């Protein structure tokens, strides 16, 4: 489940191409669907992306994990796909909902015996339903058409579905996704809910770093909904209902909350005609209420220390920064480049000179509304955490008190440009990033990045360092090997 994007690790476009008319074609259909088309004939394929702008930020207390489980459920098929007899299938779904409602009511009364009995009845109905289900028919349709890279992910801001297809099979994507947008059926919901709960246990609850990062994130964002875990809290996951998920799908998995991107060997006129054919008549759906909550001014530095017998020794610094589009983020990109990498200041100081760390990295991770700049250090087993922290602050203070040299500035910008040229060869990443930045507000933020980075001066870097790297603005985490305390 991808969350934030660093400008240095994101897919961006080469500076040299900006002398040309970069051919991104944008159209917003009458029902609100945003469509971006990027023709490129380097390979006879089209990378297809459909982003639904609904994620954990839109989840109210008690419903965390809703977008993530819907990501799973939308692979279960539709009225047409994944089923041999929809009439019989729909009758069994009604019975399943009824039985699970009785199970929940029994559980609320404390009647665990009847709760388990009704759950067993539900499981029996699911087994009966499976005789009418065609398992993974959607996946099979894409694979049989030569599709590659088929997958999906959910973040705090959106849920993405994607595949790359031969150029002559583009219509299959538009047919299947328009059907999934209108006619998805949430089959095997409670069984899948159990799968998600197990996924959470394996990825978060049982891993030494899982709950550490979750808690650190909750400390960083006190009120803003980035604090909500995309996978969901354990109790919320186990209380989500099929009816609740179906209502969310009916309202919001619709054109006005969707971004469709096609990048590759396509004719823009014919591709747009096909998009209109399959999507134009779908009702627009409902808009989410704007997120008006903001974090308060920090009361002071925040700290988390976690001890686990199986933990790596690590230290993390998080500083909140402005949302994507703010001009100060370009100077923070330079700060990232100065600090990061094997030739960066952090690695040289902590790994090579002081020999207190195995690795050290910085990341300027941009996001909508509020972003973050982070520093992560893997400590040597015998390193003193207090000393490591002091060395990190020393490097941050240098950024605040000394201007970056013109040579170092040029080196960072040149390294970034090289990365842009290389990344442009990957249509899958180009398609994803066009969708991502359109979700942020405008895909042109992506296209204008090289020019904006080029305007950054040493004084800009120093000024933003002074504003960002303060103790009051810091959330600091320590994950240390040792007995839990």
C-alpha cells in the first residue's frame, strides 16, 4: 500500500523534453471522470491506470480499513464477471447478509454460542455460492489478453487498479473497469475480512517495526486523518460489514472520484472515443466532504521509544512540511539530495566517519495538504542512540547555518536530472505518476518539477532548513533491541 512519494525517487520527466510539446491530453467528462492520455510508441503496449480518490483519509471512526478491503473485494467480480448464475448468486448474498446480521446481534448480547452458530451458517452459504462463482475471472481475462503488472494498492488518499496490455487490447481494460465501476458484487466478504485481518497481523502486529511505525505516524499527525492506518485498526476490520462496504462503493467508486490514465502506444482520438463509449453514461456519484481538520501547532518535540527482542536498532526523525505544490518543497528536495545517498552528508558522518550506523537516509516525501521530511538511521549494535541523534542534529544545524556550496547544489541537480531521463523509459511509472499528481491537484506539477528545482538557490535551502528542522517540529522514534518495557 503505497503512501508518500519523494521527488527524488518518484518518476519524473527529463529536462531535455521540455523544449517539446509534451503530449499529455486531458479531458474531464460531463460525469466528472478525469482522463489523461499520453501517447508514446516505444513499445506496442499501453499502461492503464484507474485511480479512485478514496482512501483512509475518508474513513470515519470505526470504519478504518474500508477502502483497503474494497480494494480486495473489487476483484471478486461483478454482475457479469466471476459468476455463472447471477440470480441464484444474489439470492444467496441476501441470505448471507441476513445471517451475519443475526450473528452480530448475538455477539452484542454476549451470546457467543449463537453468534458462532450463525457464522457457521454463513460459511455454509458461501460454500453453496461458490458453485456459481468463477474464481479470479477478471485476472484471467487480463492475463489471457497478454496483460502484465496486474495489481492494485490502497493509500491514505486513493485506491489504484492497474495493468499493462498489448495496444490492441486496450478496449478490454475499458470494458472491464467500467463494468467494475458500476456492477461490482462484494462476494465472500466476511471470509475476505478474515484474510485482511490476518494480513494486518503478519505485516503490522507481529513485525517488530509494524506497530512502531503505526504509532509513530499517529504521533506525527495528531488530528489530520493521515494518522489513520490504511489497513485499518484490528477492531475496525473485524466490525466492517458488507452492507457498509457496498454503500461506500455505490456512493464513491464513481466517475467524479476517479482518474483514468493511459500511457503508451495509443491514438488519442480513438482512445478518447472508447473512454466515452464505456464511461460517459455512468452516473457521477457523490463527492466526499472536504477535509477541514488540521493538526494544531505542536506543543513540543514528540518522542517514541519501543523495545522489542527481535527489533533492529533504528532511529527516525519526522518533520511536517507544507502540502504538494508549495514552492518550499523544491528546496527540501535539494536538502534531501545533500543529506542522502552514499555520497550524502548523513552517510559520510554516521557510517564512514563515526561508524555508528549501518545506513542513513533522508526523504522529502510530498503529499496533499501536508507532507513530511524524514531521516532514518539503522544503528550499529553497540552505538549509543544519544550520540547518533546528536550527530544527526549537527548535520541539520549545518544546513540551517551554512549555505550549500554551488558545487554541491549543481551535483544534486545533475544527479536528479539523470534519474529523470532514466525513469522516463518506464511507461508504467509515467502512467502512475501522472495519475498521482493529478490526484494531488494537477499533473503539471510533475511536468514543471525540473524547472522549479533549477530555480532553487543555496539561500532557499538554508531558509527552509531553518523553518523545518526544529526540535518543536520533530517527531523522533527509537526502535531498539531489548526486552519490552
